[in-house]
């Protein structure tokens, strides 16, 4: 940053600096764009050395924070001896309180990153699955969506970041603009929070439809456009071994796990599932395999679950700068079924399962990671056992500076 800022000014000073050099010096000749490459490199090195030789005034006066920013020195933000303007001083106090109360670790197990900026490039791939037993629990069915892919970038400073993704299906897919997903999450040493929302109104593939067979096989591939899925929710959980285990080291790349450690976790989950299935768009030869010969063609599973989450997470440092994480987050509670659902308004048991696998490699200030997430929600009643889930694979590469 310092070289970049002063480099702009150095362009204006090149002529004056060159006049102070001996006429036979390679620096003088190197100032010409037509000079040999070696002479130009020596001339540029001379300019850089001159810039680096400019002393940085570290006097803790009222302008110290400005000089730090100009020189690319951001450590003043955490320095209690540095004078800062009101808005920065308030932000610094809030950050220091947050770090002390919620983000402290045993440094023998977890260490922070000495860089505040982070840039990541992300490739996200996910699909939805639907299946179970419907209509008096006597018909097996299974469906899944196409794989949805997106690419994007994430930029953050000290935990505050922005992510932009681009849906590849809009360009290369056969079924564009009919799938969407977003989530926001953050993790401290003590707890993790995540909110999410997804929607699918695109084509799905039916691979099992009761006793229906195609070429004498029950495993089929029937395209189906009569499904709509909307999911939203949030979860929050606490890490009991928060001094030695870092969830952020595995999934947000803001910490480094030095030694293997695990932690029990506990929290709560609130999620709303809304799945509409209209079998009227299927071919007649399939509809007759529905219960009662297809008397009921529309099924809706609309419910909200309130669940307690208990699980375990483990970071395995199997080699220096390598990390493998496994996190299991099962939850149990109760479902509130809405009036428009297949069973009407009622309260039924709830069972949700969320699992994660992460692989991380750190190399200096560069890093890359692989993440697999499985999120399933069960609707269980006397007449229906229906599960909708989402499976996700993400690839991430980035660097800190």
C-alpha cells in the first residue's frame, strides 16, 4: 500500500530525481522508455529504495491515524495508545470488547491471522432432494433437482465482508433463473449463527414413483415441472470447548487450527418448509399409479419447526497447514403444520439433520478449501413421511493481505 501510494507521486518526481544522477549513470539512461531492460529495472529499484527511505513518523499525535492509512499501516486501529477520531475510536472499543469476550483462544491450539483483508473466489454447487412415503404411507417417491452452480467473489475487512455470486445456469443451464439461494453467517470462538433462504421452481427428476416401472425398472428418470420449494430459517449454537476448537478455521478461513481439537455444540433451530407438488402435469400412465388411481393430485408440505440442536464438531490437523473438519448437528423438537398443509393445522414431532465436512489448506497468506453441507428436514405424521433436503459442494480459494 505504501509503495503504491508513493509510487503515484514518484512518477511526477522521476525527472527531478534523474537530474541528480551522474550523466553516465545507468539510472539516468534507465529513465528512458527505450533504455535496455536491465537499466530500467535498476532505475525502478532506485525509485523504490528512495520511497522506502522516507521515514514514517510514528509520533502519537492527532494525525497519526491519517499517516498510518497513507502508509498502509492498519495496526493503529487496535493500538490503545493511538489517537483516533470519534467514529474510529468507538469502532475500536467495540471491536476490542468483541475480541476479548467472544473471540479469544488458547494460542497453543488456535492462532489468528495477522492480515485484516481477505479476498476469496467461490464456486458453489447444490441440489435439492425430495422423498419418502405419501398418501397413507403406502407409496414411495423420490425426486431431485438439477445441480445448480454459481461462481463469485468475497471481500472482507476484519470480519465485515461482502459476497457477490453469479448463477452459471443463467448462461449455460437448460433451466435458468428458477433456482435461488442465499445465506448469511458468522462464527466467533463461542458461538455460530446462520440464516438462509432458498427457492426452487425449476425442473426436477423423478427417480422413484411407487410401483411405476419404465423398461421393467422402478428406477426411472422422468422430468417433472410440478414442484415448488421454498425454505427459510436460522440456527445458532454454542461451542463448549471454544478455547481450543475454531469453527472459523474450517469454514471462514479467519483462524488457523494448530493442533487437533473438538467441541460439543448445543443451540436451537427455526426453519420453515413449504413444498408444493402437483402431479397433474405427469403423463396419464404414471398418474394411475398414485393412491386411489390418482384421486388426489396435489400435495403440500408446509410446516415450521422449532428444534433444539445438540451435536459435535472436530478439527483434525493431520499435517502442518492441513485441516479436516467434521460437524454433525442433529436437532429434535416440534413441527407446526399450517392450515394449507396435507394434514391441516396440527403439531407433530420434528427431526432435522445438518452435517458438514471441510478440508482446508493454508500456504502462507494463500488458502483453499472444500466444503460439503447436508441439510435435511422431516415431515412425519400418521399418513405421510416426507423429507426434503439440500446437498451442497463448495470450492474456495483466496488470499489474505
